[in-house]
């Protein structure tokens, strides 16, 4: 049986390339695009003369092997010198600097939840110092495959179940399919609140799906109800929430192991930061 976690590997097998090779191509293309944008403001001759340093952010749960493979891919793509930073740490630092009103003091704890494209990663930091800001990792990073792309895979599986192989094959042969997936990614899933939400529609104008009350198709418009979205998103949202709920008990345990003083154990978990692609989701916030 194919699971959502297997899907990212399927295109790689069809390309006949290793993950590192594909990452080479991706990093090289991103770098070339970035330099192209910069060259619209500064001359290429000037850009070629200045010293450059590259920084790549990686998920906090990545193993040392995964990080080394990323550095290898960057080097093979001609990106050098390069260093890696953890996405969670950079997100935490940025959020603290931009949200000064939360009133952090030394000893407070923040839980950082990065719901990015592929994974949901969490870590707890203690504010070791406020000025200058210094964070100390309190609870090691945890995470799982609950990223934004997994919602899209779940939606594709659901759509296949609703429409069947024949209709899906027809739609995938048009520009309607990527446009519909983009609508789901950028609008539908991000604005979902509850199963009482009004139905939303994805248009497949190039298809000939006909009309069907059983599958809510009318004039090649496909209706997605609030109940549909709940069934698609709930398993993944629940997984993220479970990871978040596990962090406070880990913080308390860690504090107890570090010190038995009441003042240390009593320092507050001041905030939970939700960042990343799905971090703005209304249903996740609720």
C-alpha cells in the first residue's frame, strides 16, 4: 500500500536520480534565480566581484547524515562557502524580535512549532539572556511528517476516491489540476475553520465530468464541504497538536532534572510560536 510518506520518493524513482542529485539541481536553480533577481538591481560585473556566503536552513529533526547530504548537494551545485542553520532557531529568533510585546524575561520558555512544507518540527527554548538575546535548547527537537504537503497528498487521495481513476486521469491531463491544487494549498485549507463552513468549489473547466449529485459535481465544478475538509485535515492537525501537547510535560521534566529549586521549576512557558506554511491555519490556531 502506498502511504503519504511514500509519495515524495515516487517522482525520484521516475527520474532515475538520487535524492542528493535532485537536491543539487534544486539548490542550483534556486541560487541562479536569486542571483538573477539581484542582478536586476546591481550589475553582474559588480555581483561577480563581491564575496558571497550562503546559508541554508534545515528542519530541526534532520539527522547529521541528512545535514551532511545537504552540504554535499550544495557544494556539488557550486554553492560555497555554505553553512546550515536550524529553521526552528531562526524562526524563534525572528518571532521574539518582532513580537516584543510578549514580555519575555530570563528563564521563560517558548515552544516553537514549525509547520513547514514536509514536516512539523517542535523544540522548546529557554531564554538564557534577554539583551543580547540568547536562547538555550531545553527540550530536544521532535517532529513527524505532518507538514503542509501532507495535507495536499491527503486531498489528492480524497479527490481520487471521490471522482475515480478515469476522471482524475482526465483532469491531470489539463492545466485544471495544478490550478485546483494551488487553490486548495493557498486558500481552501488555510481558511478552513470547522465542518460548518460553507462549501467551496474547484473548477475543472477543461474536463467533461458531467453532473452528479452523489459527488457534488455540477458543470465541472466540484464542491468541497466543511465536513469534507475536516475529514481531510483532522488526522494531520491532530498529529501536530499531539506533538505540541507533549512539549510542556517534557519541559517540566527537564526543569526538574536540572534543578529542584522552586523558582527554576516555576518559570513560565510563555508562548507557543506557530510558524511555517501551515502555521497561519485558523483550525490549527483554534
